C-alpha cells in the first residue's frame, strides 16, 4: 500500500481527494493537514510514503514545507497539487525537492499516476505544464550556477518572511515559531539585508512575486 498524506488548507478539497484516492487499489490515505507546518509534523508522526501538497497555505506554505520534508525526510516524496502552472512556481517546487507537479484542473487519474510515479522514484509533471520551459530553466540555472535570492535565505528566514507577508505582528510570529520577539527582529533585519529591501511593504511584494504567498483578491 502507498501511504498518502493530504496537505491542503481547504477541508472540502481534502475530503474530495480522500474519496478519490481511497477508491484506488494500493493507496491508503493516512492523514490530513491544513497548513504546511502541520504537514511537516504529520510526516514526522505518520511516516507516509507520499505527501500530496498544495502550495498556497497559511502559516507555512507548501513550497517551504516541501523543502523541509525533502531535507528532513528524504525517503518521503512530495507531489504538488495546485492551481498554479506558472514557470516560477514550477521551478521553485522542483528546486525544493518535489517529485511531481499536477494542476488541479487536470483529470483525477493524473494525480494517481503522479503518486504511483513518485513512489517508484520517478518524476511526474502534468501535461498541462510546459516541459520545455521547465527543462530550459533548469538547464540555464545549472549552466550559470544561478542561485536565486529566495534560495539564499535560511529555513527560518523563509518562515518569518511568509508570516510577515501574511500580516502577522512580531509578537504573533514569535509565538507561532516559539522564539523571542528579539529573534524575530533579527531575522527581519537579516531578510532586509540579504534582499536589499527596506520596508515591510517591500517584503510583502517580494513574497508575492516569489510565490511565497498568493496575492489578495
């Protein structure tokens, strides 16, 4: 049995995915998570084979959750299931260690195929995603040795960036991350220094541009 964890901040989506996957032979849904931080904790608790991960989630986005899971639990594969099909999102998730990328408007069978492929150690990309664009971006990044600004941030800095961009105050961030307000201020200062950004508004704009959070309606 392929043990699957579902991570999506919409309960109705998780229930629909559970219903879909539990109808497939050889797949067992072992848990659900409504945000990226909970997804990482559930991976540690349940040891699934595959995580089906949305990107746009509160507290900790799916991109950063994928990065943390890939680093801490390399045996666990992540399949991204998202509405986004832009080059930016695709490249970031592949760099973070995702094994599959499926867009939500794809046929349900694609998700099952992606899960099975990831379980075998293969990579699956939805046909709705331009493979040529992905391959070209990866080729150029390798050829030039490019390291994007987001990639230079530490795990904690990326977490603080998302929470700042979501509008959380420093005391709220300190409580969520179990650190002091002074430490939050230090991470904020490092973020601004590394990114050459000088205001919270600019940090928020950067987070939207990099796909850390989704723009408002």
